[in-house]
C-alpha cells in the first residue's frame, strides 16, 4: 500500500475512533418536534445535504427551505430564548422544484445559500452580516458554475468552500446529447465572493462522469456526499441515468451504484480500497474500481431501479451505503452495501419505507431516518457495522415528510430539518410544514 493510501486510511479510522460517543438508546419520547412554519413547503427535489447549520458564535441554528414556487426562505432558532424567527424570503425559485436552497456558513461567519437553477446557473445569496440572517441579502450568479443542478456545498478546515454540482452540458453546447450530464465543482477561497471551477483548478472538463458509454448512461446522480468532520475527506455515493443504448433521452433509465471518496486538499478521488484515481473519475475508473452493485437497465419506478437518493457513511474506516429499489408494485426495498476491505457486500435490510438521512451515534452504529409515502411521522432505525438493522423509535409529525437533512454541527433540540410533503406535485401549492426535531 502506498504511503498516501496508508495515511488516508489511518486518518479515516482515527476520525471514526475519536468520534466515539456513548451508545444512544432513544425512548419513543426522546425526540421532540418543533414546527417553525406551517403550510409553507412546496414539493422539492432536495438532496440530503446542507439544509441548515448551527452557529456557536450566535448560539443560533439557521435553516433553509423551499416555499411556494420553490422560493428560498431562511429561519433562525435562538437557543437562548428558545424561539424561532419568522420565515424570511431570500430569492425566487422560478417555480421549479429543482431550485431548492442549500446552506453553508463561510469562515467569516456569513451565511450562504447555494442554488442550482435547474440546468441554467449557480446562484448564491449571501447574508449582509456575519452570524445572522437579518438584513438585505446579496444574490449573484456564479459565472464558473453554468448549467447547474443539485448543488452540494461543504467547507474544508482552512475555510475553502466547495460546491459539487451536475452540469447539463447540452444547455451550453447543443451538440452534446441531453443525457450527458457529469459532475463538476466550483471552489472559493475568499468566503464565497469569487469562484473557480474544476477546469481552472485541476484542468479537467468534469470530475465524475462519462461521455461515450454504449448504453448512453452518461448522467450522474449523486444521492449524497458526506464530509468526515475530523479528516475532511468527502464520501460520495451515486447512480447512473440516461437514454439507454438506442436513444438520447434524459433520465429514461437508471442503473448501478458507485462509491468514491474525495480529498479536497489534493483534489484526488479514491476507491474504497484507497486506489488513487487522480483528479477525475471516468467510466473506466467507475466500472473497474467504484461499482457497488450492478443493477438492470430499468426505467425509474420500475423493478430494481435505484432511486435518486442514497446515504453514505463509514465505520472503522470502511464505507457503507444505503440505497433502495422498487418492485413492480412500487414497494421500496432498502439495500445496505458494506465494503469488507476487499469487496462490496449487499443485502436487503428493510422494505416499505424510504431512507432519507443517516447520523452517526457511536463507533459502529448509525441512526437511519426514514419515511413512508403519504403517512405522517419519521421512523428511526439503528444500523450497526453498516449491515445489522433494527427499529429504534418514531418521531411524531402531524403531516407527512418529504425530505430530511442533518443540520451541520447541530445543537439539540435542532438536530434534523424535515420538510413537510406538499399535497401536490405542482410547486404553486405549498401546504407542507417545516419541522425541526432533536433531543
């Protein structure tokens, strides 16, 4: 094993070990639920990344969510007074459920909302004051982040900001097939004031993806990226989409699951076995070193197709992912895939619910937050060693929940942000609640 690989492996194991916490044994009433806003949430395609942050300087938790017409809103919870601010409108969402906000706090304390304006632009809104959401925000388009969807921001230890996003290249160059959509990133070293993209930083036209697969599955859907809080390494799980071998059609088929880890300090990607893949993951890399599971070429919502949303974590430095498929009756089947040190092993652990987010609770166990379509409440499960699944408790919500994000650096009772499900797919209808739960 190379020295760099040994270092990365050691760092990951140390991160998990240092993060050791007491075993959590939650009673049914252990979680409390707050409702910062009612009848305001629209349908959203939000990923389980960067929904909110806790600011220790202000002792406040800041959250973001999509309201009517997918407009971006923020709110603050004051831990001293135990009160919520009123919802604050930040920027219009152009009536597209993909234009949801993600939230990150820059090193200078300013709060940033990052949005991928569905295949058109990366747009950032910046708070006027540090450690606060009050006042008139500045909203601007990032020239280096064109044709962006599904933004996923994170901050490194030195304050560098990254935003991974998927580029719809066809909207820049009409000669590129519509089902060629690779992952790119933008980087800021001045707290979000200016940005460069991966072409500027590493000279690569994209960082994860492909352009010429025979099955035309050249679209990348990252389900989740998760930054290790102690090493800063970023775990990524994703699936493929595309038109299939006979056509170029966006998101017609889904197939396969993949895992990689990104080191933001050298911009290199690695496999679960710590093979250094350099600054770009191409199709040869993902098929040779990154594949978790080989699934049939299926239409979304048909049998065995992977969903858009997945979760990723690690125990003892070994990654695991949660993902689910559908059977022909539309029933979800939750799969847990674990890296054994030499290969990926996958087994079904549950069915009937959608896994939404995960949270590490001790050295070997993660909490899984899950929902059932059309039903209220959040169910939690405990997953040990990435494979042993058992029920834990139920978090009661008055109405159904569609999305859940673990709040960055959370402080209870504001641990998770749960966006209520709207009763309509049309984002002009906004009748879901906003919930924040904790202990």
